[in-house]
C-alpha cells in the first residue's frame, strides 16, 4: 500500500495521524472540564521511553509503544493529584509548569542523550500500525461518549459542583481523564520517535502542548471528529503552502482569532454533525 503512495503524501498522512492521536489526548481531559498543557510532556515520556526500549533493549515495537504509553499514564495520574481542587487558568499554569519540568529533565538526562538528543531510533512507524491504533482510539472514544463514564465527564464539564452533588466521584473521573490522556499522548510520542528517528527535548516543549489545544479549538470540542479534523487541517495547510512554515504559530494565532469570531465552538459541533441540520440546509437551498 505504501508503495502506491508518494513519500510526500505518506509523510503528511503519518504526521496527520500522530497529530490526531495527540489531539485526542487533549480532548479526553478537556471533555471533563480539565484544561491541560502537559500533553507535550506526556508525549516526550512516551517518545523517549519507547525509543529506549526498542534501541537499547530490543523490545518489539508494539510492547515498547504500550510501555512508553503506560509510563506516561502513570505520570499523568501523578500530575492529577496536585490539580484535583484546581481548575481554569491555575490548572493551565500547573500543567504548563510540568511540561517545562519534563523538557528540562530530558535536556539534562545523559542516558537519553541530554542536550545532544537521542538518535539511532528504528523507523518502525508506518501507515498500517499508526492508523490501526487511531481507528481503535476512535472506537474507544465513540463507546466512551455513549457510556455512563462519558456522561459523567460531560456532567463535570458542564457544572462540577452540580455533578459532585449528584454523586459523581470527581477524584476518580479526573484521575481517569488525566491518566488516559497521558496514555494516548504517550502513544503519539512513541509513533513520533519511530518516525523522525531522532528526538530532542525541544521537540516536546510548550509549542507541542499548544498545538494539541489548537487542534481541538479549531476542529471543535463538542464531537469526536472535531479534534481529528483540526489536526489534519493544521498539518496539511502549512505543508501545502510552504511560505506559511516560517510563520506557523502566527498562522495558528490568526486561525484562532478567526474561529473565535466566526465559529466559537469550532468547525464541527454537535449541531453540524446531525443529519437533521444538513437536511434543513438542503431543503432551504432547494426551496430557493
């Protein structure tokens, strides 16, 4: 299959898939009312851990990928506990500080190359294993949305105090959201490391966490497909128009301003994804 696709298109598809997984890692805690800018840090843990397992110990890629993701999940649970009683801008600051701690840690950790980076990683990421994992994640999120757990997360996002009064265990829900979000970000990191084959701590700085948030804001946070759409758009547009690459974050800022004015809920929201909405628009056009 990959032989039928040009290397450029393969690169776009792989980067888009990795960004989609990263977007879903932000979307999960966000769907429970938790704003996290630590996704870059979780991604770094998954990337370095899986790379060490495959490069230094010869662990098969699948096991290394899951191992790195599990380590990211454990760290995510650890980050969650200090933030249980905090929300809003203060939670953003805590998670942003954690992201910077992780970046500086790997910058100075000699075992993983320190400032010189970690190289010699095998190119094990391909379209098949990446999109298999992405498909499984989409199925997981679809089932989660229609489960009692998903309804509890949405209730916490709508009104945390009311949700607690109705007996929803906030601590358990927030721990799950951070842990699962860390696991998914770790998967993205593992795929990323085994695609670029050389990683440094600078690959996982503040900009990486900011991108994960941008994917969700642009695509929409009300439905599962919003973060995926946002990830692909932000991946494809700068690659299609090369002159934008040097002004990537300026471009993202302009997109954010336009979205806040025209569609505050993102390109996809619950209404747009309903058949009734499309039918009404079609009938209006036919009537004209």
